C-alpha cells in the first residue's frame, strides 16, 4: 500500500494515492452576487399599475439577478392639506380624470369613478395590511398588492375600507379579519414608517421608482414607468457581468400564478400585437380552464 492519503479521483475514476493538499479552504457562498432592487410604490399609484406589464416581464426574465424588495411610499396620508398641483388634484373627485387618462394611455384598465362614489381617504390602510402580510406571511404580500390594485383600479372598490381589505386578504387564503385588525395597531404603522425611512434614504420623491443597488452600495435610480430596455440597461450598468434573460413561462403557468391577466400584460410578456392576443390565448390554454371577458374596452383572461 502506498504511503499518504488514498482517494478515488472523481474525474478519472482511478483510486490511489492522493496529491491534493491535506486541508483546503472551501467557500460555499454562491458566486452569483445579486443586485438589490428596491421598488418604491403605493397601492393607489396609477402609474405603478401602468408599469405592471413591463415590471413583470423584467422580473420573469432577469429575476435571477435581483432580490426584489417592495417598499411602501405613503402616497396619501389623508386629504387634509393634500394637493397635487402638477395634476390639478386638490380633492378626491379630481383624481378620477387623472386615473382615466393613465388607464387610456397605458391600456391597463382604470375606471376611476370610485373617487366619486366611495373615495379613498388614505392609502395607509392597504399599505399597513401589505406590511403585516409581508411580516407574517412572507411570499403572500405581492399577491395581496396585485389583488388590491385589481379591485381599486378595475373593479372600483375602496381599498381603504376595512371590509374590502378583509375580503381581499380572505381571497389569499388568510384570515382577513385578524390581519386587518393587526394592521390597525401601532406596530403596523411602525413597520410602514421603516419603509418610509428607507424610501427617503434612497432619494425617492415619486412613484413608481426603482433603485438597483450592488454589493458596494452603488445604485441606479429609475423614476416613473419606463420601457423594458430601460430596466435592462440599468441592470447591465450596475452589474459586472452580462445579464442573460431567462425563458418566459407559458401562458398557462403565468395565469396560475396571477389568476387574471389583461391584454396589455400578455402583449408585453409575449411580444404580441393587440389583435393577436385572443387567438394566442385560445392556442395556449386548454378549453374549460379559462374565460375571457371585456372591461373598459380591454380584453382580460381569468382562470376557472
């Protein structure tokens, strides 16, 4: 028997004396260093709703490079003393026209008449619910935010109302009454204030804002709803390597994730023209697993 340690070589399959050092350092940390992507937003931010198709496509294709952290920004504390001179908004009813314009321009449906019929008095209640879900049921908070936006923008429900919030949380399979009650406590407001402080540190002054930060705490801020190329270029600029996009999942899988998709989202995700969406849905989804509907002149598909 030869002197020294014996080993079977994994590459050659040959067993015999080993020639590796007795002790070697091993680093199990992943070599892939992720970028932190801070998304500063608010449940009633209309331009954030307009950004959904592009942001979802970006995360689908480049999510392997970024750690997404959604931060609540506090768009509307109350109407007392609130004014948005740039958009001519001083009272709730002024928001309706602005929302409709955003919806028509982006083709993400927005009704807006909730501001006449049951105006939202503050965006803090849904923001606090988001923070409680993020804190206690991590992984469900993004689904809550998505459903809250569907309810307020498309289906005209006041997501500042606790009963509406309970209903949305119940749709997630969580206890709506308990979570909404937790969201009314000071501890929930404290969580929200932590987001406000971080958003301020990032230099955010409007929504949507996306800030990508690397390990050296160097970042790039992208303000407003921008094109997919803008976010890809920002990622390439902040990372030291070439970012290669992943394959996009099938429409069937996407619908299972989100339960409802609007035409604009499908167009952006799959590089389609508007007129081709209905035929694409028919070709991609099994019969009796979905239904298509129209709202505000826009096609959308829901899972059965």
